[in-house]
C-alpha cells in the first residue's frame, strides 16, 4: 500500500481525526 | 476429504496436532467454546469454557492433557448463543443469550466474598452486536427504536456494570466490532451496508465512516491494527458465495488510510478447492491466522498475509465440526478449539 493508492498518510491520524470530529 | 487431499502432502497432519479432548455431557446443543484465565486458591490457569443452549461450563486443566469440570452455570430461560471473551480479564465469563438476536448479556463469575458461583445481568434488549474490550469493558449495539445505540459499559470484579457511556452511532446498523490493537481508545465496526466505522471510545466520537466496497460483501470485522499510519482490518464474509470477480472469498485483509478514507484489499483468502459455491462460514481470527467451519463440516485454517489455506480438518468419525475458536495463548504455541454439536471439544496445537 502506498500514498499513490491511498493518499497522504499520517502517523497521527487518530489524534487528528479526534481533534476534527464533532464532540 | 477431496479438498484435504489437494493440499501439499502432509500439511494437514503437520499443521494441526490433537492435544486433548473434553466432552460436555449437557443434553442441549453445543453453541460456543472459548478460553478464560481463572484464578483459584492462588493458582491462575487458562481454562476452557463450553456453552450449550441451556448451560455454560468451566473446565480446568489437569496433568496429562485432561480436563476437569469446575462448575456449570444453568441458564434455563433464554438459550445461550455466544460466549463474549473479555481480554485481559480473570475470573469473568461473559455470554450472550437470545434466539436469532441477542436479548441478554450476562456475566458468569465466582463471588470472591462467598466463594460461590453466580451470574448477573449486564444488558437486555435487541442487541445486534457485542464485543468484550480490554480493561474489563463491553461494547454493544442495539436498536430500541429507530435510533441505534452503541454503548460501552465497564464491568466490576463482582460482575456489576459500572459507569456506561454511549458512542455516536452511524446511520447503518453495526454488525461487528473490533478493537484496534495497540490503540486503547480506538474501536472499529462493520455495518450491514458494507461500511467500516472508527470511534474514539474515550470521547464517544465517530471519527470516520469508510465504504469497504462491494467486492467485499457483508464484512464482519475480526481484528484491526494500526501500522505506519494505515489501519489494517481482517474481515470475514459469513455468507461466502462464488462470484466471477473475487472467486469464493472467506477472509480479506483490508488497508485503510483513515486520513483520506480510502481503502484497498491487501490479501484475499478464498475457500479451499472443493469447497466453492454458497457457504456459511463461522470463523475466528487471531494474529494473522483465520479459522472457520465450512458448510461441509470441515474446519479450514488460513494465513491471512499469505492469502491461502494452510490446514484442513475434515469431519471426524463422530461427525461434522460445528464451532472453531482460537484459544488465548498460554505459551508460544497457538491452540485451536474445535467443537462438535454433541459437546465434544478437541484442542489442536497449530
């Protein structure tokens, strides 16, 4: 799996999505 | 038998070695088997739990690979349909009762104060899916009305449910849950409409809903882990049916990028040769290994990374296999539990 398949990858996806998602 | 013969020579015999056998003489139909850590008189042992429709039994190991029944809990009013293992938990067995759907979740335990075996009710209602989580917690999805409820409850050592909180539900019905290994607060679920959802269990936030794709029909998530910024999910397809594009899928390992909500298949594990066509699979995943009972009564084991079947256990002289579960590890070896409807459970070293 690569970024060309799945888009930019972030190691901190969980923290970033938690900061963005509605409470 | 034909399929087993098509595996490389000696694979079946070398891959699964019969270690021991126990037989529950309960009169009703065997429905599930699992393992639980149980401590008594200062001795902590990995015990086997067998469930019939009307009772659940706890078995402790004896020397020479024998098993002794410690206790049987009677559950006469509603049939037992599933054992819900609680990871990292000792002296607690969680079970689901119901008909086609879960109507009750109960805890079976031995009271430390009185040293007596008892049971307690955790939840009741029309429950679609439930999973025991690390840290003595339980998540379940239900639809009391139009609105779906996804609830996490913490369980005390004495079997009482402590503080509970809800997770933001997706519109689609959640049919299975899996904890994300290595991430205490991350939980995933698969839905009836082929989606994968991610929650933050601590805050209750619904972080992402991602479409799994119609190439992976009716997925049941079994295991999830995060690696290098990607979320890997092992799913099974209980109603496996041959299709032109994907053959006869049994399990898939899928990779998702939660940041972009894009996903793709990594490896596909198909039904072994001779077992194609419409199937109902009852399966379990541990690490990279998957096991399932096929409609023929044969148990198949797959390596999910290699994407192929590594062992087959055909029906024995006593009849077809009905259940299979991976045991919790008590050592470095991997153990497969295989059960028949008459209550016979065989332990195989893989």
